[in-house]
C-alpha cells in the first residue's frame, strides 16, 4: 500500500522540475490523491504563475472533494503575486492535507496550517523534511535572514593551487569537471568573481547548459574592470559591486562601465567592499543564491566574514607547488588549527581523474 512518503516523493520530484525558475519563491510540488489514485498533480513553474496547489486542484476538478492533497510546503495564507492558497484548498473540498514542511516565511509560518484546521480540514506536517529543506535552502536563508545562500566553487590542484606563480590556470581540472561546473551555474541566480579573476582570466561566466542564465557579479573595490571584459558582453547587464564614488571623483571609467553594467555601491571596510553590506544589497535585488567562482582573495574574505554556506571543491591530481602560486582560499585565515572551518554532510564524487568534495559549513 502506498503511504504518505510515496506521494510526498512524487510531489518532491514535481517541485524539482521548476529548476530554480520560481525565484524568489520556493520550488513546490503537489499531488491530489483519492482512493489510492492520483487525480491531480502540479508544481509552481515560475514566479507570478499559479502555485502548485492550485495547479494540482485544477487538474483534479470536482473530484477533489473528499480527496487528500500532498504538498511539499505549507500552503500560504497571505496575499502575494497570487491569492492565498488556503482559500483555493478550502473551496476544493479536500478532506485532508499532508504538508512536507512548515513554511519558514514569517508571513506564513504555521498560519496556513492553522487556517485549514479551522475549516475542519485534517492536516499532518513533517514528511521528507531533510530533502525538502535542501531543495529550497536558498529560499529558506533568503526569507529568514534576507541574505543570499552562498556556495564557493574552486577548481584546484592537489596542493590547493588555482593558478601557477605566473597566473596560468588553464586548465587545472579535466573537461568533465568543467562541464559539470557549467551545469551548476544553471541552479544559481548569480555567478560571482573578484576583479583579479576578471583581469587574469577574462571569463565569460556563461552557462553552457539549460535555459537559465545567472546574473554575473564582479566584486571590484577600485572599479578596475576593463570595459571590454567578456563578462560585460551579455544581454543581461552584469553587476559590478564597488565603493561609493567620492564627491568630485566620478571617473571616465566609472561613467563608461555604468553604461555596460549595473554599478552597485556597498559600504567600505578597510579600503575594500564590505562583503556583508554587499550581500544585503544583492538580496534586495532578489538574488537568493550565489555561486562564487574565485579568486582566492574573494573566497578567503568570504570565509573570514562567515558568509559561506556550502563548498564545491574540484581537486585535480596535479601538484603545482611554489610559495607564490595562487591558492584557492586566501584572506586572513585562522591562527590555530582547532579553529579551522569544518564541513558537514560531506559528499565525494569522482569525475574522471578528478575528485569533487561537496559539503556545508558548520
């Protein structure tokens, strides 16, 4: 006999179909079941379109009366771009709602469940929560802390170098690893690099695969990004994060770059962009998750500020050596080994001769 976990798994797979298109909303899937038969299914396809519950109930039609609705996230009880989902559920006549996880949004957070119960609808919550939280981890951080979820990606040698002492970095990892890394980009709202990476490698920061094209972000305190940089050539303007211009110091380069990119001014910290201020401003632009691809200075500073949530390190079985070679993580670092940043939920994956280490910062 099929149980709650079975139907919630179906709803979970439906939710994943959105592939991040729902930003800044969460990915949600729903299934309507009656007498052991699925009579409706749906998922939230894109921000502004119908929510998963409404799509599934529309599919079920009048047969939804007396049925059970499975939904991966607590139905909303507030107005957003669409009306409250609880109203649509109540009107449908379903007798039971099985919720994967409670909505972390402070505007809802239990209200949807309470409203349904007030209308004599049986509600159970808490199924496949670990999987669902990972599915929507950017949304959870964004909606509760108003900060983007930050993933650091590095392609490095066995001894932790991302470039030689002469700045050569093409290519440390294999073709297979690079293709995998490009697929990662489609899962993020934005790809971020420091200006040194732009000056050294001139990356395009494009996504080879998928329909989703992330924003490009360059952290550039001194506004030294070349106006002909590849990352400034896409149809969607890149974002250059820099320090506020001092009165009377509006340079020609700033004026030129402002025509090719969005100039986002952040607070200053020790002569550099204040990274916490930057993250808050990026969240205000609706950016919920960021893939940081280098270089070592930016990555190290993000670790120093405690702004990294997840890491993806592609490690090639090569040894570059040299005290002047560029490391994947620089910054200030820690003074004692016992204070080292530790990871949890670690996964290892072989990509040809390379090794991918994935984990979450404790």
